[in-house]
C-alpha cells in the first residue's frame, strides 16, 4: 500500500485524513494529529489572525501541511482577500475555499466558490473548494483550476453522515480530480463508506471535537479511512440485490 | 406606574425638577413614542409586524409539559416549540433543556468561548430612561473622553491581551456625534482585531460610515418589546421612539455591518414575552439577511448610582437559564453573550450550556481603565458608571477559569474584510 499516494496539486501524501482544527482546545491538536496520522490540517485564517496569546499556528506540529480556509468570507472577493492574507501569514499555497452566505446552516455558495477558485488558481494557489455536491459546479471548478473538489456529506457540524451519498458518487464517477468528502462525516463507519465509494480523502472536525475521547476517535477515523481505501482498491465484491444467484444460467438453452 | 425608579437629585434646578415630575406624572407632557422624529430614517420592513403578531397572541400559560417534551424531541425547533420552551411549563425540564442546549452549542461553536471587553467613551445622555444610571436627570459625573484619552484607554486594554472591543456611549448625538464615534473606531482598529458598537441608533448611511471606520458589529438593546411599557420607562429624548429603535439592526445590516446583536433588558416587563420577541427578532431578520451574524444578550436589571432598589424582579437565575437554553435550541447558530451583570458562578455555569461570549476586565465607567488595570491612582475626573457590575474578573482570570472548565477561551476569530 505504500505506493498508494494521495496526490494533490503535485504534492504527495500518505495520509488520506484531513484534520480540522476548530471546535476543540488547541492543546489537543498535537495528539489529534498524532493519532489521526494526519499530514494536512486545516485552520481558519481568521483564527490565525491573532496576537501573541494562543496563536493556533504555534500548536501545529512541524512537517504538517497547513490548509488555511477562508471561513468568514461571504463572497468571492472576501475569500480571495483572506487567501492572500493566509499566504502573507506564511501558511503556504494551499487554500480551502469556504464561502458561506448563510450564517444558519453554513451552506457553501457554489457560484461564488467557482469565481474565487478561478482567481486564486490563476495566482498559483492549490485551491481546494468546499462545495454543495452538484455535478455542473464540480465541472466548472475543474475548468477554473481547482486541485480537488470537496463536497459536503451533510450539513456542517451535524455528524449526520453521507446524506448526499448519491451525488457524491456522481462526482467520484465523473470528475477527474480528487473528491474529498468534507462536512457532516460523524463516525468512522461513515468515513469508511465514503472511502469505499472511491473518495480520495476525508475531512473531519466536529466528529472529533464532540467525541468523548478525541485522540482515540482520531485513531478510529484513521483506521476506518485506511480500511475504506483498501476496500476500494481491492474492488468490492458484488452485492446481490434479491435472492440468490441461479446455478443454472438463464441463457443455458442457447446453442451455437 | 411602579415609581421605584424615580429618584430626585438635589442638584437639579427647580425648573428641571418640575419638568422631570411632569414627565413622570403627566403622559400628555411626553412626545409620541410611536412617531419618528425629524431625521430618523424610515425603512420598509415587515419584521416588526411579524414579530409583534406572535408576541401579541402569546399565551404562555396555555403550554403544557407535553408541548415542552415534544419540542425537545424534535430536530428543528419551530416558533411554536420556542414558545413552549419559554413557558412556565418548561421550568421543570430545565436540566433536559440544558442538555439539549449544550449539544447545539457544541455542534455550532465547539468548545470555544469568546472574550471581549466594553469601553465606555462617554456617558452624556439626552434621554430620560428611568432605570438607567446615565439618564439625563441622574446626578452623576459626566465625561466624554478626548481622542488622546480614548487611545490611552485602548492601549491599556490592548496590553492586557484583549483583541475584541465593544465601544459604548451614552445616547447623546450632541455630545458624542457619529463622527466622534467613527474616530474612536479608527483608533480601535489600531489596537484590536474586532470592533463592535453599542451606541444610540443611527441611520443606514451613518452605519455605513461607522463600518468604513472599522466597526463590524452593532448591538442595540430594545429594552422591552412591550410598547406600552416602553412608553412609561423612556419618558424623554429620541430613545422614546420605539419603532426607530426596533429597525436599528436592519439598518446596520443595510449599512454593511457583518453582524448585529439583540436584547431585551429582562425585568422591565413580562420577561417571557420579551424573550419571545427578542428570539423572533433574530429569527425573522436572519431569514431576510441570511449572511448576517446574529447574537443575543440577556441582561437583567441592575442597581444604578443613586438607586439601589432596581432589581430584575421575577427573572431569577433559573428563569434566565431557561431563556438562554430556549434561545440556544431555537437559534443554534446565534452567538449568546452573558455580561458582567451576572455573577462569576452563573457565568462559569452558563458557558458550559449556551453562552458563547463573555466580557472580562469590565468597567462601565468612563476613563478609568488605567486605574482599574494598573492600580494607578484615579485623576478624580473619571465619569460615573452605567450600572454596577457583578463579575469583576480580569482577562487573565477569565481566561484561566474558562480553560479550567474544559472550554477554550478565544480572543479572536475574526477578520475585517
């Protein structure tokens, strides 16, 4: 399995678990990264925009790739400004675009996301847009220069799992970019299921933050994601939808 | 009218006293509380009608334990469920409500608790609101900070580590004009990441100006949504105009502010109806402005200088907790601020259930942060306080207490874009 790399924007990773850093205490980040085996961690640029006391950047272990997100942006223009600030803060070239025009459900604005993706991809960012799983938007994101597509599984923070499963499957089938399932994955089993479907990676935050034991849950997710990946790579066995397979073929009567 | 609010100062001239008494006793001496004054912008909005239709017909005694339990079992809390949760029938289920509220808080905010501090830059006021320490007939030391003094106060607060500031004034356009407040915002942007305002209501273009100066959040307390009661408490000044105040948050959003805060001052009128109105005010504006960030406060009446008889009446801690849980369950996405009006014990408990923001290092006086933060002797010219605070913890103490409670103190989670 060691040659099964997760490649994004020309960068190679062994781990397919992208870890969120919000919603739990900074002091737990190190343990979360360790148990999750994560190599990429997201952080809200607005959280990093702080003075000396408790800067989240100080808590992220060495060698971890930062994936700054544009949370707080309400349109493409604001997302672009936040992404540029992330670069200035030394967060690298990766950026996860989050544009929410809705403070209640925090659903992404697909149209504005395509717009911001185009601008930032042209500026050399490795753009990973968070989106509502819609095939047309995903195609537009590919054209706009996205490095991956990050459809939501269910409303952010809900831990409700793969509510949009059928639509994510369409993206996996049709889009030639890594599909990273983001938002709503609440349990290791759900992460495993998404990986078996062929998702390239899983992003989770609330599932860990609200778990009884965060490092233990981080480890459980790691194993589930690995299991799901191996299941996908090995080619899942067929599922019989009804009855058993007839031992005598129906077409046995045919003669040459 | 309950006259425990009325206090006569010996410093008032006989003419002023006579005017005051007339306002207190003769309703015909007061201006209409429903008619806009010249210069007040009127916007087209059905929010008020939507909110007040519910409040008018709200009979909280009609709700039963069954209604409350049904509300708690649902995934999405409807307006009718919210009404049940605010009713007396919900009081025996306070622990169940708290459990549900905690789930919602954790889902939306994780374990983050935001910390901010208020900075009063002036306490002049042109209104006679009978319960408020700043009211124009109350004999207190008045003060308006100069820009230099504002900057000095900001430096002192900023050096404590604080990153979010809420700028407040008394409600005097004459003494603390919009431009004065705008300059204070520009200074604040130098020292703080996030600047909020709690000032007298202004027009959309003025909110737009203040936003450009660096402010991004506007809080306006409606005090009470009981229009008739409001009339008997706000006897004089522009604050008397209830509907102009009601539309403040909407004008602020139209002016480009990122977020708005709402509140009733619990204890002034029927607190269940006021809590319903506050929640619905947020609910309807959120539907109209889905991008906006919404927050709620839940202040209770506190004693003021020259009147220690002012109390929150029937809103005890249990009722306050019930209201906060109901807010959280109905409006899971809204920030909830609990101010230093409440005790440290209550605040330590409620941040684990529903509140997401607390103040620390608080002074409600004018120009006294340096003496309070550093122990430097007062100059004797400081302005008096708006109300007596209950929780005087410093930023460091608050920070430590939040972390010790297993939560995450956050000083900034915001960018001005």
